[in-house]
C-alpha cells in the first residue's frame, strides 16, 4: 500500500526494531517522524528515504506537550518504546505503561487513524515478572484510550543489532562457560526483526487488524539450551554449558543487577521471566492472520551477523588454495 500522503510518527524509531521498520516504511513514500529523546542518534536513518522524508523529532515521552507535538497532523502512530531492565529514570512503569498510555491518549485526541503498539509475548497481569506485568498494563492502557489500536506481541526478536544472540556470542568469547539458567529448558520462538517489521506494515494495510492482538513467533521453537548451542556453532566456540538452579540464579542476579554498568548481565526480573515459556499461545492470532506465511529461520540469518565473533573472521577456517 502507498502511504505517500500520510505522516507516520514512530516512537523509539532509532532503536533495533525501528531502524528495520523505518527502511520498509520509507519505501511506501510516507513522511516519517522519528520521535526520540536524542534526534542526533537517529540521523543515520535519513538516508533510508528521499531528502526530507525521514525527520528525527526531539520528543520527551514523559511530557504531554512534547508527545502531542510529535503526533500533530499524523495519520499513523507506532510505539516501539521498551526497556529490558530498569536503570535510572528508565522504569518499566514509566516506559511500558505511562508513555504508552500517553501516546495512545494523545493519538486519539489528535485524530490519528491507526496506532500500532509493540508489546511482548508473555505480557501478563499475573506474571511474577515486573517486565511482563508492565507490558500487560501498557496494553490495557493503550486499548482503553485507543480501542482500535493493534497490539503486536513478538517473542525474542533477533537480527544484526539484537540483544540476545549478540550478548551470548560476546559472552562465549570471554567466559569459560555459559549459564543454563534453570537447566536451559525454557522455550523460545525467536522472530526475525525483518519479519516483525513486515507484520507492522501488514497490520497497517489491514482494517481487520484494528483492535486485535497478534502473537508473533518465528518458524521454530527452541529450548534455551538449543539457542546457546546454535550461537556457539555459529561463532565456532564450544564452551561448556553449566546448569544454574533457579535459586542460585536469583542470588547471582541480585548481585549482578547492583553492579553500576550500563546493561546488567542478569537481573532477578529476567530470571522470573525465564520461568515462563516465550512461545505463541494456542489459538492466538499470528503471522498467518496478517497474510505472512514465509518466516526467516535463525539458522539462515545468524551466520550473516554472528560471523564477526569468529576468531580470525568467518573465512579463517578455509584453506587457501590460490597459487
């Protein structure tokens, strides 16, 4: 579909999912506003479209006036805001609930036609994880303010800038072993970031998606152990996988989350999240309901970006036969 005359405001558009989505949206011809705290960091995305088509827009998502300005004249709003852990002013409540609620309320007031909210599989008001509870509360707040919003719940999202495979590949380079929290039996259904971006476009193209929630998982379900094994295979490392019981993992996370680093290695909330499988629920609407049948598998995509973790580079194991 062509959005040539439309204005699309993307909150959190300079992040991992945003950069892939904005490249796809740019092909539609729409004018895209990237609503972000730091417009300078979104400048690289301008080259994804024609001159003046993609505009980084300084936005404070904790401020009504700032969010309203970003939504003024917009036809579509997409909320990609999310945090994996709490640090400083970035709280689950502030980002997943308050900001999402504010965007939905002000989008409705501005007469925005479509709102897409990116949530997460596992969003559940009764979850032991604060992250999962906040995602559920955010969904409810969005639907209360904007009942026709479309909610997309992906499983873990993978791609060149992901925070999952890259994290464990880097760990395997340095650590003597990799941790199997709770025995590594938790199930995941990783979804390629390009497929998630396609789902956003498909939802926008479908009037039937208004007010509906879709759970988006990739073509295969893996255990946590299988994902670590797959990571190691792709970077040609073979660290032992060591089981860490839940209680020990919680104690370790309690220490690690207090270390003053930008991204904690593990938090107690992430341990709580790992106790629940991260797969599409039986009977949930999904990719097929959005008309997307072909999905990229981890085995195809991972070699394209994990090769940088191979010692000596991805061609190091090849014999040079040139004379």
